[in-house]
C-alpha cells in the first residue's frame, strides 16, 4: 500500500516539486541531512526497509521493528541524541504503529525531524513506489545508492 499520492490538494505541480527538491538537496543543510540519512541507514540493526508503513513492530516485542527510510532517519536522530536503536524504534512504534499507510503521516514525521516537505515526499515515493517491487533488503541497498548519488563530494 502506498503512502504517496497526488491528490491535487494544494500541492505544487510536479515541476515545482522537482525544483524545490533539487534546491533543498543541493544546499549545505540538505547535504548534511543526506549524510545523516546515509549514516542512519548504515547503522540500522537490520538492513531492511519496509514499504507502506513508517514502522512495524511485532506484537508484544520491544526494541525490534522494521521501518521505512523516513522512519530510519527519525530513529537515527533519536540515536544521535543518546537513545539506543531499540528505544528509538519503540518510541516511533508507540506513535506510528498501526496507522502508517498515509502520506500525511510520513510528511508529519519527516517535518518533525527537520526534513523539508519535498524531501519527505521524495523519500516516501522512492521507498514505496520506485522500489516497490524489491525485497526489504534490496530496497535498503537501492535507497543507500540513491542517497549516495545525491551527495556532492567535498573538496
């Protein structure tokens, strides 16, 4: 199930989304965020990204769970602030488990951890649409590759 749609509800036309996305990803702040996304993906306990959900945790289990790329970035922000990955997963699951199949939730979560709307939407689209035919492990590898390609080498 997808979290990405174009309902025409006040969103910018796609050409403006693309311009805004490119501007945000190539800025200094955008490059720092991309590096953080990459670090978060690499530090995930399991190199898997799920689609259609922000985070999905097995019932009655704490400290474990699967997540999408925006969820992984949000968890990594909590890890950087001193939480364990398990605690970060639990915190996300407490808030988002059970209602993940909504693009609005992804944008809200992304915005709450500093992602621009265009970036949150793009990450959700890549995660759920572009890489939808892949296994969670393959999706993780493709996302790492996409993020890596967006990073401008430092001189």
